[in-house]
């Protein structure tokens, strides 16, 4: 998925893409299925772990009419209520106070208190060094390129959060593996593969065949999403306010766009090309 979407981004077909880190999958495996997740932007692995389909992920990245977020977010800013995955906010660290609010809501809900917890992901850009102990927060530092070590750390962190109702900071020491970098011994995927092979649970043949089938599945989903229409242009103006409460400036902007498309929509080539990509071709405005 990362390899293909990086290339798609470099071809200018999507505006933005961020790679993922293996520590995400190790931590996702340690969470309960109903734990609320607030990510930074590298947490697609949590969604994959929870069963989100490649088609759904592609629809979001390519902003198609099938996207649950109606194509309004930048690529990788996923949001999926049925996977308890809160929509990513672009400004760094905003997920932290949001996560505290979600945790408080869980604490207030007798059915969820002591059952579910919140996992909030952030990079070092969203915090200050030494912050966990400085705030009196239990802190675990773990090798973030070792999925099993992350799994153990997050299992314990989750246990404390749920049983003792307190926050825990897990510092996963990791770095992004470039998408063509395959020869690095610290590559978390290599390490996991070697571990599985040593246990006799996995082989090079299975690895190659899985890689080939996954590549095919991702490419098929990409090609399908590329052909899908984008959501209708009306969506630019709906859902934030009710129809009766739509502010005058939005009404005015909608009319301006409608008039522009009426006047130049067929005459001007860039408008013509772009209009064709949207459901309703802008006629719904
Ligand atoms: C408040 C805010 N400032 C700046 C940015 C631009 N920005 C996006 S990602 C990023 C770097 C974040 O670094 P880190 O938290 O270490 O995560 P990484 O991408 O390295 O995993 C910056 C500065 C932003 N999104 N929000």
C-alpha cells in the first residue's frame, strides 16, 4: 500500500501521502476492538488491522464518491466510526486534548468505564522531551522497530489505563523505513519475517506470494478508485449547517460557483475536464 501510494503521489494523482510504521501494527494488535483511536497521520495500519478494506482506504486517499468522509479530507486523514477511528486532524497535537475528552467520555459511561480505553498516537513533533515523567505519567520506552516488543508494552499500558484509569505514555523508538529500503537489518518487517521463519511459521515462498497478491489487490483497488467519480460539488456547502441555517456567505459562494460553471463550464477546457470528474458534473449546484 505504501509503495504504491507513494508512487501515485509522485505522479501527482493524489496531493499527499504519509508512510506507516510497523510499531502501529504492534500497538493495534494490543488494543481492544472498541478502544478509541486518535491518530496523527501514520496510523492506517490500525484500520488495516481492524479489517478496513483496501477499497475504503483507496476511496479516502483518492477522494472518491465512495469515501465515507465525502472527499473532504486530505489523503490519509481517515475517519471510520465503525472502527472507532476518529478523523485525523491536520494540526499536530490537536489529537491529544481530543483524546483526553474521549477518555473522559468513556470514564463517564458505566458500560465502557474499565472496559475500553483511548489510544492517541503522536510523533516527537507533538511533544517535548522528558514529558511523561515530568507530568507524573507512567512511561514505557520500547524498540519501535520490534512489533512484538511494542505489542507487550502497549498490552501493559492498556491494562493500566483500563484497570487503573490512568494515562500511560509508550515511547516507540522508531524511524521511517524508505519504501525502497529492503536491506536494512533493523527493518521491522524483516525482523518480523525472520522471527516467523525461525518459528517455522513462515517461508520465503509464502512471503513472495503474499507480497505479489497484496500488490495486485492494492493496484486493483487503486485502478478502481481512479475511475470512480469524486463526490458531488454540492458537498462543498452541505453538512456543516442545516439547510435553513446556511450562512449568507456560503449561499453566495455556492451561487458564484454555479454561475461560473454555467458560464465557463463547457467553454473553458480546465473547467470542462475537472467537471467531468465529479458526480453530477457540477449541475447539482
Ligand atoms: C501545528 C502544526 N504545525 C506544523 C504542521 C506541519 N507538519 C506536519 S507533519 C510535521 C512533522 C511532525 O513530526 P513528528 O511529530 O515527529 O512526526 P513524523 O511525521 O516525523 O512521524 C509538521 C511540522 C502541522 N501539521 N501542524
